[in-house]
C-alpha cells in the first residue's frame, strides 16, 4: 500500500532497536512495513482504518484468489478519469466487503498521491492520480500471504490494542505524526482526530507497559513536545527524507525520533 507515514525508509533503524520477543503488537499497522519485514513468531496488527483492516482480513481469509480479483481492476480501461470516479462511487456505496476491499486497493494506487482522505459524510474523496501505469502489488500480496498465518488483525483504537499486551510481547507504535512546527494547529482535531491528548496518552500507556515488562518502541517527529513526552525512554534521533506528505510544505528533511520504553522483555 502507498501509505502516508510508511516506514520503509527507516526500517533498518527500527529493526536495530526493536527488542526480541514472542509476539509483536502494532497498534498503528498502516501498510504493515514492519510486519512484512520482521520475523516474530506471532503478530497482533491493529489500526483504526476499517477499509485497511478489511483488506488485510479479506486477503488473509481468501488467499491467492483474492489477488487475482484485485488484479482484475488494474486495467488500462480503469486507468481513466471517468472510470476512476465511477469506481470511487462504487467503493463509497457498496456494502460488499470483498468488492470494497479490492476497490480500496485500486483507489490506493490510482488516487492522487496515494492519499487516503474522506469527506465529512465518510466518503473517500481523493481525485484521480493520472499515473501512466499504476503498479499492481501482486508480489507484495503474495509475500503477505506467506506470513499472514502468524498474524491476527483487529479494527481497534490504539488504547484498546495496547491493553492487550502481555509479558513476552513487544509493541511498536507508529502513530500519526505530531505537527512539525510549533505554530501548526495541534489540537484534539489535528491529524485526523489524533491530537495532543492522544499523543500524550500513548506516551503514558507506553510507560505503563514498560513498567509491566513489555517494551514499547514509538516513532514520531522529533519535536519539543515528543522529546518531552518520551523523557523516560531511550531516545535515538536522525534525519529522514520524506516523500509522501499530505502537506507539501512538510516535504524535505525532517528529524525523527525512536523512543524505546523499557528495553528488556520479561517473560
Ligand atoms: C503513520 S501511520 C502508520 C504507518 C505504518 N507504520 C506503515 O509503515 O505504513 C499511522 C496509522 O495510525 C492509524 N490511526 C490513526 N488514529 C488511530 C487510533 N486512534 N488508533 C489506531 N490507529 C490509528 C492510521 O489509520 C494510520 O494507518
């Protein structure tokens, strides 16, 4: 999936500090970059995006046949503006989960900038992306299937997922980024409902889990706010080049932080 904030670029850095354990829990799984590139025995993968979790569950449940079905939408005929808006409309109105999941993948590769944005009525409203030949991620879907039997997927808020952590688990949290500039509107409504309060609660929960012997790694922008919220963690900061950003002004080099709360798994 093209996913805002995906972690492919900094995978090696994440893997270098992610502690070993029996099960990896990702409360903000997104496109699953960490799941697909690590080797834990078991995974608990959650996100609050229903379309994303339905796509993963449908692929996991149906297997290779679903890959073929998804591929059938990636045709030259469907890579045209008029057809894109018809399929977008179908995505927004269908109650067939299989069709909706396949269309979600189609939209992810044909929509402008791979964005995932909804209007107030909940409809996906990103315009046509005009790509010459959108990539069909068949290889990646097959790779997903080789690992999917280790994973349980959940549609859940991060607070619920983090409460499920037990000794022997390791948690990797990749929340929506805090805004970079101090002047950016950082309220409870910023970043798709993920504001200051949620960021602070996440840091508190991470500290609480670490206290119970469950290490938690959190990634975010390195700002005064995050460095303060992650005070009790072991901190690594580094620069990263960002390509996908909803906000053009935020493209370019930014400093990221990896904060490790509790660095020993107690079994
Ligand atoms: C930065 S992205 C994760 C990117 C992911 N690590 C990857 O490599 O693609 C943040 C994710 O948090 C999810 N999210 C936002 N608010 C959430 C919440 N309250 N609980 C759980 N997930 C949430 C979004 O749907 C999004 O997938």
